[in-house]
C-alpha cells in the first residue's frame, strides 16, 4: 500500500464513526475556532434523534488529554414524583445569606448545601447554575426532531482552550458514536469580553459575545452599585432552551428582539427541582430560594426586562419567571407558566406584559403594579400573600381573560389550606374582565375582614360595566366620589411600590 493511499484510508477510518448512521452535522463544527465557552453542543442526524440511557459524553482538553467534563447517560435527569417534606421540615430561622463567592462546578461539588439543609443524596443529574451550590437537576441531552442538544455542566469550558468531544455509541440509538481526538474538536475564543463592556450580546448560533443568557449573566459582576454601572444584555432572536438562574445582579437590562421572537424556556417544575426536603420555602421573606422556575432572578435589584418571553415547558408548580428583589421593571414581556406562572417577591412594575398560567397565575408577596397588562388563567388569577409591610397586587387598565369553567376567580382568598394572609391586597382599577365568575373572588374559604379585595369600574370585553351585585361580600366596590382619594393613590405606582 502506497503512503498516499494509506493516509487516505486512515483519514477515512477516522471519519467513519461520524458517518455510520448516515450524515450528521456537528455544532460547533469539527475544527471550529472562536467558540463561546458557554455554548451548547448539538448533533443533527439524518433521522429522528433518539436518546439512550447509557454511555458517556466526554470533553477533553486537547493539549494535555485531561478530562474536563462528562455526562453519564445512565443517571436519571431528575425526580418524576413529588418529594415529600421531612416530618421536621421548617423555615430557616435566619434569613438566607446571599454572598458573592463565584461558586461554580469547577470549584464546588454540586449538591453542597448553601444553608443548613441536609444534602440530597439521591442520584440525579446535577449542575451548579448561577452560584447556587445546591445545584439543579437538568437534562444532559434534549432532542427535537432530528436534533440533539448536549448540555454540559456549567462553567467548565474556558477561554483560549482547544477541546475534543467523544460520544459513546450507546448515547443515541442506531449510532456508532464519535471517537478519537480529531473527530470533533473546537477552540474557544481567546479571551472574554472586557469586564467594563456595558452592552453584551447573546446569540444561540454563537455569533455574539455569549451563546446563552446564563453565560452572559454569569459574566456580569454581582452587586453593581448604581445606574452608571448598568449592563445591558441584548438577546437576539431565537429559541433559547436553557434553565436560567442568577442572583445578586443589580442594574442589568435584559432585552430581547421582540417577545414573540426571543424565547427563553425550559421544562422545569417543583417536582423536577424541589426545595430541600427538610426546609420549607416560598412563603416568608428570607426563606430558602426556589429552584422550580424556568427563569429566576433571585435577590436582584433595579433590573429591566424588555421584549422577551420567559416560559416553562412543564405542567405543575412551575413558574415561567420568578423574580425576587426590589425596584425591578418589566415591559413587553410574555410570561408563560403553569401553576404559579409568575412569582414576585419584592417591588416590581409591569408594563404591557402578558402573563398566562393554569391557576394562581400571579403568586408572591408583592408589591407589584401592573399597567395595561393581559392576564390569562384557567384557575384563579392570583394568590397574593403580602403582609402589612407592603402593598399587594394592583392592576390598572389591565385585561383578565378567564379560560376555566367558572373557576377563574380574580384571586384566592386570604385563608387557603389553613394558611392565613390577613393583609392580602388585590386592587383592580378600570380593568376589563372576561369569563370571570359572578362572585369575582373565590368564596371557597373565608376572607378576613382586614383583606383588601377592591375593584373600581370593571367592564366586560364590550366595555359594558360588570354586574357586581353578586360579588363576594368581603370584597369592595370603590365609589368614584367617596373613594376618590383611594383610587388616586392606588393609580400611582410610586405609592404602591414605595419607590
């Protein structure tokens, strides 16, 4: 065999694993350069992509052969049944501590408790996102049609490195795998953007500063102190299937290219990512953070969200968006969730947003001011849990569209499941109501007299005044003359939000 023929045969044999199941397309393409370290890997097959339950996907440093990351496909993604609370489960006794420690999969074992909760020893896929050491369950591979997307553990790839990827033959059905140091290689960008760069761009195809929203938010420093330091993350049109969690971010704008064009979503829910079995969460200020939302901004202030969609792909206790913090603003944002589609704890202003869910569609402790928003719900539109420390939910010129058969109440009442919210406040001013029960507010549980369930000038979709004669007796219709002062105050976002 001549040297030239032998060389050609060797080259063909090295390429054969990629061709054994017909043509495939790799992203990043083999030999790519200037790849973002936060990129997702994809394989596009000629036929439908079918994921197996064994084998490994591995990433190596090509220079020294060191294993950088691996995904064990035999490990289940996460729980599929609700995790029962331990008998001694209670709220943490002191407020949860938010610090800036730059915790990642590189320096911390995923599953390390961030409070005094006991570690979860169950065997599921686990990755640290946004500095939350307890970690998140995640799907290592997700498929859509003939395309498989591989989700590496976060923050393990670095700038200025060359990597090679191997895929065992059992990872996908009818696939012989990808083997060797030359079959799938790529080089990352030499360096990150400048730390002082004020505008960062995200594009799923890798043509921008980052490939994921999470990657951009990880890059931005924690606890920026004033408006002069504001960073803007421009997320280009595209479908971003990623679980997003960030904390301690101040003065950051996240702006899409249109709420129908820029969509961030993930199949997350409370079953898949529950709170620790021995610690309760959600109800009180300072409790252990929730991990069940598709997109969560935790302990964040002076954030702006514009022209984007946040969505969960799950049914259950599953927020499309969870927002904890103060002085936050959203405009032209679609939020699509299941039970508790939007959870808000801390002051937030919502302008021209669409919020759609299956019940308790707006949850949280408030305060929130909604201006010209559209709410769509199969069950009750909200379950507001504010205390006397702050106002609750106020809606001005908003539209409520009930999708349920007689169950789309404006709100759950102040006593529910034996939990009391005596200062619950939900105020509707000049709102349009469609397919809302005559009682307006839920009557299944008693309403405490200290609750404020108020309406003024509610109309139907034709602009005709709503017949409120059958409203729950503990709710109140505001009078334009007698209650003019109240109506004026609650029309003012600064009064409601305390800004």
